[in-house]
C-alpha cells in the first residue's frame, strides 16, 4: 500500500512537471521569434545643448529556437543602435541601446522622427522597426538656418542629403525624383517634380513609362529610408547605374525646412 502511494505521488509529481513545462511553452512558437519591449518611443523635448540622448530597450526571443540578429540599422546617421548580443536563446533577452546625437543636425527645431530597423532569422518577422519621435528644441549655442547644412559627414556612398537635392533642383539640373511611398502619402505632400511609384510596382515596364533612362541621375526617397534601400537594390539589379537615396527621406526634407507640393505628380 505504501509503495503504491509513493508510486502514485511520483506519477502525480511527474505530471505536474510536464504540465508546467507545457504551460511555459504555450506562449512560445516553433522556430525563433523576435519581440521588442517597445515599438514606439517618445523622446519628449530634446535639448541639443545637453548632448546625446540614450535609451535602452529589450529584444526578446519568444520562440523555441535560437534567435540570430542579422543587422541593426537606422534611418539616419544621427542615430546609432546596437544590441549587446546577436544570438539570443529561447526565452532570453538582450539590450538594444539607441543613441541620438543632435549635433549632426544643428539648427533642427520641431518634430523629429527616427527609425531603428532590426533584421533577424525570425521567419514571420524578418524585420521589425522601432520608431522614435521627439521635439527638438532650439540650441542656445548654435544658430543655423534650416537647409544651409549639407550634413555630408553621415552619408553613405549611395546617399545624397536633402540639402544637395534642393541644390540640384534649384540649379535646374537634369535629375529625376522617385517617391516610393503609398499614394495617399504622396498626395499629402511630396517634392516638386517627383513621381510616385510604390515598391511593389517597381518593374522595367513601369520605369520605362516614366522615361527613366538607366544612365540618368535618379534620386529615390520615401518616408525615412527603408523602402528606398529596397528600391535602390532592385533598380541596381535592373541595370540603373546613376541612382541615389535621399538620406532620411521626406522626413529629413521637411525637417530641413524645404517645401512640399500637393499637386498631381508630373509625367516625364
């Protein structure tokens, strides 16, 4: 009788352990799964005289396999982001540190928006975004008129600053502007002379209808840089050799104080 009681207790204990394990795994999914502690963060007022703003976030693996972070990038060179570890075990987290340096954009006043892009081996969410917004206050040390600084120090070799784009347009240079945002975003405000074509519609036939020659200068822009990079790579594979991305997209264009249009797009 005692032996049977002990055996039953052991069986019950084993069942409880199995149940607890199943409950613990219930919230997890097969394969790796990425989850950010926040997808949106408000810096509030950003005083450039106080130096860089730093904020930490958590990246969690809610899946059952190891999560590998392939890359962490940002929409602008003024913002840096890095994770403590690029390999996250199931159920574990790593810290994502985001640093915004207002000195890169002296004279910037008003609303600002930056985006952090994280690519991983999560099969359902190959890329997740963290959007950071804030209100940039005037600096008591720097008095720079909007649109007067090229900000070349934070550009990659395939990028061009809003300042340079404005110069090209002002000088009436032969340059084509391709806005790759949604139609309604384009209608709400776009750069003069730009045409609108969503990334899903990028194809040689569509570009030919816009009279985009493969050797002429073409500048691509979107909201903040994500879709532009995809389109840049697609058009590069098609043989377009003189294309660039406008750094920071229409967000930086507006931040620099340049005008937008709300008229019907041009037909080249």
